[in-house]
């Protein structure tokens, strides 16, 4: 199926479903929808980072600190997080990602409810070629060095800033 035709739940500012529309229409009209962000670490504590493919509908060819994506119509955040993580990492049998927090992203590209998760992946990854153009597991030092040098997806940066604040406030760490 063409990604622009995927049916999504349209939600309000309280994350309540108010309708459904194809993804292309949701993006074109700036409707609020739902997305998942899964922070993936390996056994060594390194973060999975990737560059999106150039044909992505939103933020093509930019780097991302999370795997994830839109929540389909009628799909739960938790089910979408597991589906997206396994699809993008190219694995099966991944532990269910652990939910951390949600926030309403309002910035470049639009507005969407963002559910942030974390998961450890000790499986060999084979990222989905349609989604991921390049990938690596980076140490915190390597990641920090690249934050100002690479062009990142803005919603991922917003989620990452909130993740760091969450951890600093005593939230769970990966």
C-alpha cells in the first residue's frame, strides 16, 4: 500500500479520537494524529541511530534518534511501538517496548501526539531498506558529538530532549 493511503486516527489536543483520514490528507491538512518514538539501545548501552530514506513523506534523509512511526487507525500506541520497532530494526521477537511518557509535538512538520518508549535490542539488526538508509549504534559521546553536526528530525530531537529531562528527573533509563 502507498504510505499516503494508510488510514490514521485523527485526534484532538487531548489525544481523543475525533475521526479518521488517510495519512496523506492528515499531513496535507495538518491534522493531529498519533506517533510512536522508540529509543533503542544495545547490550552495551549504545543508542541506535539512523538516517531516513530520501523518499519518506516527512523529514526525508534526516537523522533520527528513535525508530517508530504513525499509529494506524484503531491501533494502540503499545502495539504500534512493537510493530514499528520490529519493522524498522528488521527483527522479530523483540521485547515489548516500555512506555515512558507522551507529549504533543508542535513544531516543524505539524502536530502529533508522541508516545515515547525504550527497548533493549540484543538481536542482530537488519533495518528495513524502505525506512532506513544508514544506521549504527552510537555511544553517548559519539551521539553528543553528532547532535550539532548532523541534520536531525525535529520531532526526534524534541522527544530526545524530553527523554533526557525524564531521566534527569528520576525516570527510568535504558
